[in-house]
C-alpha cells in the first residue's frame, strides 16, 4: 500500500483491499476546513495509483458525515481588496477536491450517518455509490445564508437531474435518508451500521471480481462523456478500449475467459 501522509483531521483504516477514510473533526461537524481539505486531497493523491486498494469508503466521526463548508472561517476577511480573489480561489480549490474524489480510480462509497449538509451533500454526490441511514438529515442550505451552491451545483445536477436540483437548491428543502430515493440521492438506505456492513459486503463480492485498472478506465470514460461531443466520445472510448485490451490486465482477462478460469485479480470475499 502507498504510504499515506500524516493527518489530524482524517483517520485512515485499511482492511485488506478496502480503505476507509474518516473525516475526524467532530467539533465542527466535519466541516470542510482548509486543513481537512488539504489533508483529504493529500490522501487521495497518495492512493490513486495504488491498485492494491480496490475501494474507498468516506464517512464521518462523531455521528455526522459532513456539514459542508467551514462557515466560521468564511466570516473572516469578507471585506478588503483581496476578498473577492481569496474566496474565488477557495471555492475553486473545493472544486479540485470534488474532482479528485470523482476521478479516483477506485470505487468510492459514501456512507452517511447523522447529516450531509450543503457541501457535505455535494461531496456525497461525488461518490460512485451512496449509502445513507434512514434518519440521516440532508439539505442544501447555501441560499438560506445568502450564498450559492457553486462548485457542487453541477455535481448534484448530474446525480439528481436538473428539476430536482432546482427544487432542493432554491427552497432549502430538508429531508431524511428515507426520502433520498425520491431525490435520486442514494443507492441504498439502511437502518444502521449493521445494514451498512451487509450492503458493503455484497458490493465487495462484485468489486473484487473486477479488474482495478478496468474500473479506473471505466470511470475515466464515464467522467469524460459529459464533456465531449459524440465524435469525441467515440474517439476517447476507442482509445481507452485499446489501452485496456492491450494491457497486462486485458491480456490476463481474455486468457482467463478462453481458459475458463478466474483472472488473477479475482478475490472471493
């Protein structure tokens, strides 16, 4: 496994091929402070090329997933000659974090307990698979305090569709985990951590049969699709297919099919 950077606002736990990244700042409900954000980005960059890690779960300590931006820090420096440029750069860096999560080659699972509010809900939407507890709380509160859900807007739209995103962003709607299927904001709703463990065990059975490099390439294709015209999509996909099938993984996969055996990456869990 890759050496992970030392962190104070994150805890990282390895269980075989699975890494759980805990947001560990319960004093501010795991808000995305500059320190937590920097540490999170450092960990993601450290693990993205480690193919021994098959999947990553994001979750929060203290019974809450993430309360979004660190509003107390926002209150400092809202005026002054450099305020506009400073906050523009801060928000841009949040977008960079979300891109790192979405672009991670491993399967990313978000497990939401307690609450995912504002940017925390946006961060949740960066995951490939979302598991929520039925009594967890959700809201996009930005417009209620006079700001805009800026970097998360396109990410939430991609998850919910434009019509639902409009409704929840423009009304400050509050809802529970049990309601998230109505908003396209979860893949699984569970009662508690026992339910989460059961869902994750089932997911791992499939994920551990898939080639890690192929998962990474598939995510690249999925992420690129929205930004390319049809010709660009065909060209990008064709290149990735050629990369995959001529790779060591691709050769092993085809050989295992022909020889009627498991490929060397397949694990029973």
